[in-house]
């Protein structure tokens, strides 16, 4: 994998005609465990390599690098509304805007990157939804923030990008208990694994929560980050391999 490799950009017809993409790891300047398009400034990767990678994403999105707007992700349900590039990223897990020329971005490495759009009203959003954020309501909060900007709930489309799939997401019974305490319907997203281990369907949970929030057009791209090391970074895979760090995938959308 080297700088001459083309970028791997997954798109969805649901978000057309807006420019958007869930970027795989191909085509970047990073090396070692970060090989490819690591876009995480919080990683221990070389700072210059991350800047080059983010510049490639900005070029693909048709914006200057400073127009790639992200947040300092903290596994919350907090959403920020953006109209100009902020001086520093807010501590939150989702962004919405009605301002053309800004590319909203989310970084992930197993958690759900979710891109939202109501093309008719010109409102977009992006959310980072790991299990904590999804259970806390970050997807619903993003929808509400879009509606506050003028989006129509029935016109919002949501796409979940590459995430860890159920067959690869082994958890303990305490996670099921935490979910049932907040969402009695969550049990359907847990399958029995080996011993007392369970397998959690994170994208399935996200889809149900989106549809319950009134988003009729909600889908998952059905790409598993853990299962495809050549294409995606994965926090859990890196942990199992005892690697010191891991790359971050980027998802972006703009008006």
C-alpha cells in the first residue's frame, strides 16, 4: 500500500446527489500498523502522514483541508451544529450543518459511522455511534438537531458505514444487562456465543433505533471492519493482535 494506490471510497445511492464517502484504508501515506489512509490525528502515527491523508480526503470531497470538520469523540449523545469551521473540535459525537462547503467527518475503527442527509432541505449530519453513544441516543439526537435546522424527518436518509459485524463482536453478559436497563427491546440484537459470551449486532441496533426515530430510509453498507484487514482498520482486531495502536477510518459528507 502506497501513496499511488487509489482511494477506496464506499458510497450509497441513498445519499446521492450529495458528495459523501466511507473511506477504506487504501491509498494513504501511513505505514506500519497504520498502513494506508489513517486519518486519526489522535493516533501515534506520524503527524505529517495524517495531514497528507486528510488532504487526500479533502481533495476527494472537493473542499480545502480546513473544511474537513470533526469532533473530539467521547462516546456521548452530544451533537454540535456547525456553520463555520470551529477554532477547535468540540467534545461531541455528532455534527449537523446547513452550510454548503463544509465536510462533516467522523472517525471510526469498529464503531458505526453514520451519515445523514435531507437533500431537499439542504441539511446534513454525521454521527459516531459505538455501543455507548448508540444506547445513549446519539442517532436520535442527530435527527433532532437536523430537524431543528429545517430538515423534514420523513425526508432524512441515514447510512451506516463499515462497522464491526455481529459475528465478530463478542461481549459479556454485563453489556446485555446495560442495554436492557435502557432499552427493553435490545435483547433481539444479542446472540449466544461460547460459554457466557454473547455476540452483539451493533449495526442492527443502530438501524432499529433510526427507524424508531422516524427515519424510513436507513441502511447499513454491510461491510465488517474486523473481518477485512486489507480494507479497514479495526480497534478490536488490533487489540487481539496486541498491536500498540490502530488506524482510524474517516467518513465524510458535504452539501
